[in-house]
């Protein structure tokens, strides 16, 4: 029988909030980068970006938007 002391990750404690946030941002970046690759290859579906962005939230959405902004040349609104 497994106890809390020999469970996977025992003694590691909860991840720092920044680690969790960074992982979510990275995951959002990965979704956007994969979509951009499909777009450049001509295999992205017309509504695919809307579906992806609707699925993402919070930090994942932030990461995805950052990748898309960079792909557009980093344009900024005045």
C-alpha cells in the first residue's frame, strides 16, 4: 500500500505559482506555433484559429497571442 510519504512527487511540495504560469504560457505558445505552421503549409482550416483561441484562457491565451503578435511583426497599437 502506498503512503503519502512514498507517493510520486512526495516531499516536492506544490509548484511555485510562477512555474505553473510559465507552463501555461508555454502551452499556449505551442498551440499558436502549431497553428501557424499549419497555416504556412496551407493545411489550416478557416475557423481553426477561432476554435483554438476559444479553448484557451488566461495565461495560455496570453502565450498564444504573444506568438501570433510576433508572427505579425510585433505591431503595436498607438
